[in-house]
């Protein structure tokens, strides 16, 4: 393209955070926001909120805590995969087992 300045910008990875602790979400959000390639596009504290957000927000990755208060992150994984089979999920936990 002669005479035009074409800038190719790499697409950022859009991440939804799912954790029941606001301080943990904030820390992860701040860490990810420091990276050029990542964008935190949504946050949820429970399964129903996460599933509702997935219906309306385009996310490339969902970062899920296994312990969601009285809920279990595995239940979210099952439901998210059922409704959005191509979604990528990454699980984290403080548990050793």
C-alpha cells in the first residue's frame, strides 16, 4: 500500500476472571493489565454471573478459581463447555490436591 502507513496491531487476548474474592480478582487484573497482550474484559464472582457474562461478552479465555465460595469451579467448567464448546478455560487453585 504505497503512500499509506499501515500499522498491524496484534490482537489482545480477552480474559474473563472468575473468583469469589474481589482482592484476588483485582491483583490478577492488575498483573494481566501490565502485559500488552492481555485485556481483562470481564469479571465474575460466581457461576451464574460467569455464565451470564459469557452470553454477552466475547472472551478468548476464562480464568477460573476452583473454589468459588459455596460453589465449585468444576461445575462452571462443565456448564461453560456445554454452552460454549470452543471456549478456553484455565483453572487455578490454592489447594495442593
